[in-house]
C-alpha cells in the first residue's frame, strides 16, 4: 500500500508512504483518491491531516509518467486527485517536512492549512524541464501574492518554510521532529467543534470563492438558512450558549 489511513477522535490522518521521496505515481494517486472517497462519508469526521512518511513530503510526480503517451492519462487523473482534496468536506491540514516540490507542492496547496518543518522547501521546478505546473498555475496565485506565484512558477526556484510562512502559504513553522505533533494539535483544536458546522463553514468558503460580493453573500445565506439551521448541532450550540452550559455535539 502506498497510502495509509487512520481515524482517531474525529481526525483522519492519511499518510503517503512511498519512500524515500514519496513520488506521486498514478498508482499512488488512485489509492489517495480511494482513501479520501471512503473517509468523506463519515458523518462525525471533523478534520483530515494529509501527511507523508519519512523525511520528505513529496519530491513531485513521476517524471517518466509525464512522457508521451502516458501524460494524457496522468494529468486528468492528477487533477482528479487535487479536486478530491479541495472538495473534501472537512478542513484539510498538510503536514510538510523536507522537499515539497512539483506535484507535491500542488497537493499541499489543495489543503486548507499547512504546518511545515523549519527545513521544508517549496517549489515548482517544472519550468526547468520545459513543462508547466498546471495545478499551481491556478491555485498558487489564489493562495499568495501574484508576484510571488509568478516568481515560483517562472524561475523554478524553491522557497524556504520561513518565506512560505511570511507569504501566508504556511500557518505554522516548527522543528522537523514536531511537524506531525503540531499538525495533530491543530487538528484537535478544530475537532472540538461540530462536524456539520465545520462542513458548512468549508462549503461556504468554497461556494463564495470566485463570486462577486453580492453573489457570495447570497450563497452564504442559502447555506446558513437552508442547511446549517436544519442541523441539531446548530440549535444545540445556540441553546447551550443561552443556557450558559457546555454544548454536547451529536454531529448531526
């Protein structure tokens, strides 16, 4: 198996296990999509941590699979993998150590939050091979300043975890041996809350993305009024506040 999954306390950890560089082959992508599909239906799941075994998150996709004719299957499949992370119904945290390059960086960009080791490096070196980074060309300018995205995409040079933190790409930078611990701690802080509320919060953010302000407000209103307030936990949370007691989530 190239991908392993475990669920504990409302937190799923999906680990890429393809050492030493966790190269993202088509086979690995298929396993990752299957793991995400299986986890997405768990009603009480609150957070997903996307991790990697060993010293490196991922050095990228398999270069050999980019050659003709295999690239015609690789690119659509990889986009499906990225979409599976982007559309995963609860918050996703990427736990990054070492190299996070090419397709590996694109995969991390699909997460909602990133925790990185002090020695992590992030880059899109595709231009050095006379190809492009199709996913990063779409996601990176939306996650950081367009100028930095252009620098990363056009120079092919990697940036440090510190610079990624300054640019808002990474939320926490910690010693390498604490990456998994910090990602889990962040996940646990999120997992304290109601699963439906977290799902609705993520849906609202995603639904509003790319819309003008008026349309975004309408989308947020529809989700809140027509879906969120139909959940037991929304009523429980509001009632518990008024009654000055701790809410008890049913995750329904």
